[in-house]
C-alpha cells in the first residue's frame, strides 16, 4: 500500500476514514492493517523511509521457519517478512553497512497455524538428547 501511490482517505483528526484502496487480504499476520497509519504517512512525506521492500507470503513463512530451525529465533510470519526484507537490503548494501532488523514477536502464538504445522507435538529422541545436553535449559524431562 505504501508504494501504491493512492492517498489514504483521512478524517479531520488524521485517522483513516476507511480501508486503503490497495489493501488486499494476505497471509502475513500482524503486518499491515487495511489502512496506512498517519505516522507511516508522515514518515513517507518527510522522507524518513528510504525504501519499501515487497515480501511474499511464501518467503515470509520460509524465513520464519529458517530463523527457528537455524538460529533458534522463534518468531512469527511478520518477523519472517521483516527479516527477509533485511536480508534483501543486506545483499545490496555496501560492505561495512550496519542494518538493524527488529523482530518483536514470539512464535508461540503460531504453533497451531500452518507456519509450524509440520512440527510434531512430541520431541524425538534426537531432540531430547540435544535438550539434555543443556540441563539448565530443559523445562521438562
């Protein structure tokens, strides 16, 4: 919606008066309401946003799953999208650039969704062996 070019209709107080015309349902829970918040519009108008990086739902899911599997960062779909965008920016950034990517979420609320649908409820023996190797981090034995 931010790169659509069409204005968000607003009330006199600046709040959105309805859905943005470019809004469409998507799978990235927690990311993008159906309107452009005033603070986001002001950030665009004042040149505070350098770039809007589009990320597909499939990439968002895959990145969130990879963060959990490879980095131990248990987060949701919107964090997967945010991190995927940061990776895209990092690939194009000059050497030595510093890129901040915040992932303020937990994957716990997504355990019953397709995001983590292929994870069994019970741990395998291999997972238990790994868990037991760090006794201070085991919650149940």
